[in-house]
C-alpha cells in the first residue's frame, strides 16, 4: 500500500502543503512542499517506549518569513508544544473512536 499523502493544512491566512510519509515503523515525517508563511519545513514524529507507556516525540523545523510568518512563528514558539499536543491528543481520540465502531 501507499506510505505517503499530500495535505494542505492551516487557515486561509496561514497555510502549508505537506507530504506525510510513514514508511518507517514508528515514524511519521512531514516535509513542507509549499507555504505562504514559512519555508524549509519539516516535522518528524517518533513513537518511543517509555517504561510502561509510550511517548510521541516531535522534532520540528520551520523558517518563517513575512509579517504573517513572523507572527505565526512567534505563536508556535510560545505555544507550539501546547497546540501540537492538543492536536495529537485529538487525533488519537478520533482514531480510537473510529476503531471502536
């Protein structure tokens, strides 16, 4: 089967087109293809065993440009961990609900 997808995410004012790849077990990599606020972007999620549980480690890189980009970059620097944690938790909950149907 396929191990990648291209997705445009964000809002009409700040968006990014990403290629998601999940060919490596326990790893999802996002490579930025285009954006109106940043460039040279990548995000890598890794699932890491942690005692009796699991951690999801997020390594991210973005070079923001322009006024909107600098604002988005400042927001991500200040609140990115909280934003990404909430989005990840929400995605996991939705996946579990779909699986339990």
